[in-house]
């Protein structure tokens, strides 16, 4: 496990990448553990989607690496759920329909303005998890080779190799 000297919320760049990879590895055990009950929350890694609310009562979420980066840094998701399976879009009750909203976060002032898009009636500004993660990881653009980092077919081992190319070797635990 990567040792950190600050809150995970504050991490950026390589430190954030390796912390997210450690969390993915740790949370992997949750996929085989007993499913949490109503009212609880858990994460699990699923590289094929930025974020997917999962479970019969929609109490959990599956996240790819970009989703983990956003979750760790406490990004505010456009679509949220409570432990009873009720959905909320930007804090207001929401009926399932367009699941793409599960992948979006509310835009922050530091987000690249070219990646921010209006949502719904245009009063909400949103950004994808991948675009937010690129900023937090200090990577250039979604059009660059760094975009391969979030490809849905990447295995955990693929992510480690790509991460090593982008950020250098995993820091040794102190």
C-alpha cells in the first residue's frame, strides 16, 4: 500500500494514481464478500464504466479508474442514490431514464472549460469522470495518449503498466 502523508482528497498526480490503484486492489476483495445490506455503500472496480450504480436496491457503485479518482477526491456526482434506492439528479428526486447521467460530475471551477457541458435544461454544468480524472492526475488532454489509461478493456495489470509509463514506478511503502 502506498503511504500518504495527506488526506486522499488532497492527492494529485502520481500520488493520486497509485493511491487509486491500491484502493482498487483492496476493494477487489469486496466483489467476493457478502453483498452489503440496504442502506450501506460499497465500491468495486469495473474498468468498463466510469460509474455504474449497481445492485437490486442500487446502493453500491462500480467504478473504473477514472471513477475511483473522482470518488477518492470527493467529486460531486450529478446522479446520486440513498440507501433505499431512491435516485437524485443534482439533489432532486429523479426517475431512471438516461443512465449517462451516472457518469457525470458537477463541474468545478478548475475543470477545463472545453470539457464542461450543460446538462438537462442547461442550468447544470457537468463533466465526465474521465475528463475530471485527467485534470486531477495532471495529464494533458482527452485527445492524447493518456486517454488509453481509461480504456474499458484495460486489466489491472494494463493499468499498472500504463501508470508506470506515465507516472514512474509505484512508490515503496514507508
